[in-house]
C-alpha cells in the first residue's frame, strides 16, 4: 500500500491523514486502504476467523511497513483490537500498533460511485511497468489500444507495444508516470487489468487473477 501514500512533505503537512494507512476490520475481511488524492489503493484479505464488530484505525505508513515485513515471516498473524489498543500477534510476539488520529477519506463512496466500465485491458504487469518506466522523464505517459495490443508512448523513449486483451471502444489516455507506476507496484500477480468508463473518470487497476487488490488512478491532460 505504501506507493499510494502521499510522499511529499508539503502534502503530508497539509493533509497528515494521507501519510497513513487505514486498517479496517470488517467481519471476515481485513482491508488496507491508502490514498494521496490522485490514486486510491485498496487491498482486501480474508480472515480465518473473526470476533467482534467492525473497527477502523489509522497507522503511519512507516509503522505499517515494519509490521508487514514481520508478518511475512509467519504463516498466520492475528490482529487484536480492544480498549488497550491495537496489537499484531506474530509467532510468539505481540507487536503494538501505533494508532494515529484523523479522519480518513470515505473510500467506499468513491468506489460505489464509479460508473460501469466500458473498456477493459489485460496485459502483463512487468511489461507494462517497464514500458511506463521508460517514459518517466516526461510529464505524461500515454496508453492507447488498437486491436489486441496496448501502445505506451511518451517523451524521451521509443513507443512500446505490448500484447493485450482489449474489450470495448479504443482507449487513449495519459497518466502521470509516477502515479501509474505506484498502482502497478501495489498490484500482485503477473497480469494487470485496467478498467475505464470514460476519459474523465478514474481508471481502475486490478490484479487480473486476484480480486483482493483495487487501485484507482486519475488520468491527466496532455500538455
């Protein structure tokens, strides 16, 4: 989730909550949510068992990175929330989770308000990431579809043509390369799915083979 957190000191000072990750416990699911206003990332994890009602806490992204690194070494972890605070039980350790204050943006309203997707593209995540990286020197990277291919173009590099499964009308959009790369870095699995309803609407980036990850990326105007 870290790539979707606001990275700039100015943005974090103006909106401290954007430097935090929302940890949401909701019955059989645990959700991690992060946003920097230009992208929104949501990761949903299924639980083996759950007790108690829904809870939400905000965690600084640095602390969340440390907890994630520790949890990856275990086959199972437990999240405990009570009147004494929040803890993650990993192996024989109980790690305190430093909870931050603030009100996180209503991400559910954003997701529920998305119109149906009219265009869908499936392509290899690593190939798309490499193509976008090649255009990071410019203000925007363009993605357009034609037949069963996705063309990635921008300043300072030769266009890249990637094999893709494309449905719906042709797509022709531009993105901030760093923002799109953040969405691709957060994704999991070998293939990525892009869904778009209209040129002025956010593009949904999903893992093509895993429904647990969703990221929204806003397109930009070409200079």
